[in-house]
C-alpha cells in the first residue's frame, strides 16, 4: 500500500471513529440523568487510560 492510500484510509477510519465517540457522549445525558458530567469524565478518563496503556505495550515490544 502506498503512502496516499494509507493516509486516506487513516483519515476515513478516524472520521468514522470520531462519529462513534460523539454518539457515546451524546447518549450519556439521556441514560444517566443525575450524574452525566462525572459519567462523561469517567468515560473519557478510561478511554485515555486504555489508549496510553496500549501505546506503552507497543513501545515495550519495540525494545
């Protein structure tokens, strides 16, 4: 796969992944009415933690 098709694929996947994230954060207030802000914060925190831990694992495998 060349550089241009790779970049197009990455941007298309990123776009659709962002739609999924937006849908999750849109539905938090309708499902959890009383504590929507802490729930959104916890969800964002856990997603960031999962992302950073996967990056750490990939960096360790490169050593």
